[in-house]
């Protein structure tokens, strides 16, 4: 999408959630239904965009790049403020159980599709302060180790059996979720342990990013309980679980069935664009900082979101990312559609060899 303001949709979504809370429970339920039913249909109708071309990327000037980065920063701030407000709001507002549940779902989906996605953009930047901000955002959904595992684990091992975030062909979302959540946690701990060992430092150190940020997360939860009460802590816990499931569902869709060729020496072929599913549907990409352009992201992980390119000759989602996420929750439908797409891509790739 060529228009910068389109990427501010996350900011306006936060305002809509606040408005829905004060408008009353039926509005919260309606927003949940819109998220799961209307958004996939809308992104399919709105269609795709191949922008930007290499020529457009070359023309990007410093002021415009600064505005793209500002949007990411403002979206990160909106997530922090939204979580803080939500925790306070449920502590001073009496809600029916179904209103609380609908609000928790909305907060969790915002955390997964906006909060974590914003953290994902920041963790791939070279500046230390942006990486620290990504840890903070992930702590707000009780998943701080993702910044370690994703950059140093997933990007190295993607499309191999060693990667817990790569779904295997025939694996349901419900089998994938526990495997990737547990596997990602173990991998992050191992990666930090190895990093510190190279410096002659043991794992139980304040220089262990996983220990530091998980300690922060647990301290935050304790503070929420003491200062705001059990309802706020329950909201924090539920929205965290939903955000984590949303994130890992994205991982499930974007790497389903992808396999890198193994060389005679046991190593794997270099990561290429064809080792991830690609989507250039406009609506999902402006919501999630072009996360659908996953092929280019894995090919060159340091490319910022506004420079991610479309590839025609890689596996393409038949629908937008929102639609694929919804489809993934229905395994028979998912396998019927995606195994067919996977077969078509594999036959095409074999013919080109």
C-alpha cells in the first residue's frame, strides 16, 4: 500500500475498542463478530497491491522513511496506553461475564495482530532501544522470549524440522500450538544460554534477556493484582493467551508445509522467498505492517515493512491473511484448500528444476 496514513489503522482500531467499551456489551460482541467474519470478506473484496516496485523503494527519501518509523512508534505507544487503560477500566466498571469475555477477546486480538506485530517490526531493527521496546510490548502479552526465539531461532531454522514455528504438512493448528509454544520457550532459553556461554557467563545472570524480561512480566502481573485487583489480572491473563494464540496462528499459516532442501553435508539450503507463504492483500497488510509479505521478510529479515516486496513465483495464499487465519481454525477446510495449493506449488517448482 503506497499511502502512509493507511498504516495508522492500528491507532484508530485502539480508539474503536475504547469507544466500544463505553458503548456497551452488544457493541463489543458486534466487534468480535466483525473481526472474525467481516474482515476476511472485506480483505478479499478490496484485493491486493503489488506496491512498492524497486524503483519506488529507491526513491524513498529520509523524511518519508522517518514518517514510516514514526507510525511504528505511535502504534507501539497506542498498545501500551490501551493495555494500561483496559486494566484500569475493568477495575472500576461493572461488566457482565459476557461483556468481560468479549472485551478480553478484543484486547487479545489487538495484542496479537497489532501489539506483537509491532514488536516484530521493532525486534528486527538494529538499534538497541527499538529491540528493548519490542521486549516491553511482548511482556504486555506474557511472551517476551519471542524476541529471542524469532530472530535467532526461527529465522535460522525456518522450513526445517528443527523449527518449532514451522507447521508440518498435515499438522492441525491445534497440534501445532502446544508444540510451537513449548518449543519456542525451550529454544529461547537455549539460545540465551549459548550466547552467554560464549562470553563465559552462566545462564542465571542479569544479562540473560529471557530472565530479565520474564521477571519484569511476573512483577507486572503482581503489580496489577495489588493495585487494580483480580479482574484486571484476569483480563491481562486472558488477553495474553489470546494474543499468543493469534501470533502462533499467523506462524502456522505462513510456514505450513514449507521444507528447505537438505544438502549432502547435512546442512539446509539457504532461506529463499519460496520458503514462506506470501500475501499481498491490502487490508491485512496495512493492519499488520506488511506481515503478509513474509516471503521477502524471511529472504531479507532486516528490510523494514515499507520496503517489503511482492513475489509472483512463491507460494501465494488464495485469500488474505485474515481469511487464512480463520480457515486455519477449521482443519478439514484448511487441508482441503492448502494441501491443494501446496501440491500446485511443489509441482511447479519441480518442473522448473
